[in-house]
């Protein structure tokens, strides 16, 4: 016999032939949320004539579990799983086409939700659906006591909900792309190696987070880099260049910064910092100083959109300050 509760994600297994003793507990069979009471398992059922248990939960997942006979295990292992978002969707985009002519374009849907997850949904085969990994969050939760008898939520160890995302597959290396510790910013891969294998292909902005985060679509997992805004205010908009080499992030304060996805290095500001000769002009009282200031001034409020042309010559940005600014991409001016 098996029992479960809507209050947690565990399944308890009982042996009725031995006086109703507990034979084992399947921990975290379904994910729960600390922000919602009663977010566990909704139904469990054994399949007739089979050593298979099926469970459903409020994490929007359907899972089947099988009891191994040789050697026998009182705790079943996962057999099949289907799932999706457990909270409202925040962002959607079709996977763009890659320059190599691969067939991924228009056949995958990237989806982000308030459950702090990023999913890739196949429009051809449901069995290919997958949540992009954010590292071993369950292991982190267990080490800090968040996986216990009275608490099993792991959402606190995931990135905040995604509010904007950008994707380009032209330098995505697939399953063979360079990999490293999730969002660690450790530069332990040579430029030659990453150039041969490819690098991260998705950039995301997160609610009230000053760091944009990278993901590898080919490896279906979080990438190596986090990119901090120039004014250290939350990221509100992200974009990627068509070549797949650069990511551009805009902040709530109006700053715009460009980063190299291969190396993780900061490359440009829009507008750029004042050069020494320009700084001297500001110090000296001249009638054309205000003209120079107008030419170097950027946005004064949150960035709402960023677009880079396919030749990497022009960047266009919009803001809540009611302005649209056209920048020269190479110089930032």
C-alpha cells in the first residue's frame, strides 16, 4: 500500500503482510512550494497486475515508478515522467534558426514561468520536453536542511522568475559545448577550446536581480556566466547578437552593457565612459559642453527593449523615459 499527502511531495510505502509496517519513503517524488500551502501530491495509484505506481502532483507532473524485482527494492525508481510549469508562464519564444541549417527552428518552444523554471517544449514529440537544469538544487537543499520530513521545497535554490530572454544558436555547440560550474564565472576554458566546441546560447533577465544569466540550449542546462548591470540595478531587458557572440543587458536604471559569451568578459557600455579628453571639456566652461553632454547621455529610466542589427553595426534601445536611442554598436556612441 502507498499513501501520500497534498501537504508534501513524499510517498510512504507500507507492507500489509507484515502488520502494516512502513517499508520505505520515496522522498520528494514531486516538488513543493514554500509560497503555497498544499502543493504536494494529489493522487497515487498502482497499475493492475504490475509493479508500477503512478503519481500526480500540483507541480504539474505525472510520474510512474517501478519496483525492481531483482534485486528487490522496497523503494521504486522513476520509470517515466511528464511535466511542465507549476505556476503561470512569464515568457515564451520559439527557438530561432541556426546558421548551419539545423531543423530546430520552429520546432521547439522556450518557456519560463513563475515557478522559477525554464522549459524546452518539443512541438513534435512530447517525450522530448525537458526543464533546463540549474545545477543540483536538490543536493543544495538537502545540505542546508530544506529537504527534510517537514520541508521539501527546492525553489529557494533556483534563480528568480524570468522576465525576459534572448536566444541565438549560431555558436551553440550542442551536447559538446564547453561546460563548467553553473553561474560560477570561472574562466578555466581556453579561447581555442571554446571556439571549437561552442558556448552558451540563451541569456535571461530575472525579477529583481541585477545579474543576467546564461544557459546552454544544447546541453539543456545553466551556463557558466552571470552578467552584472553597470549601475547594479535589476536587469529589465536582454538581447543577443545574430553571430551568437555578444549579449546585451539593460537595467532598471537605464544602463546598457555588452558582454562576450565566449569569455564572459565585459566589452562595451552604451554610451561609453568619457574619454580623458572629453572629461577635460566638461571641467572647462565652454558653450558647447551641453552639446557634448547630449551626445553622451543615455536613458534615465528602465530599459524596455534592445535590438541589434544582423551586421553588428547598430543597437537600438527603448526606455520608460519615453526615448528611443540609436547607438553605434562598435563604439557605443
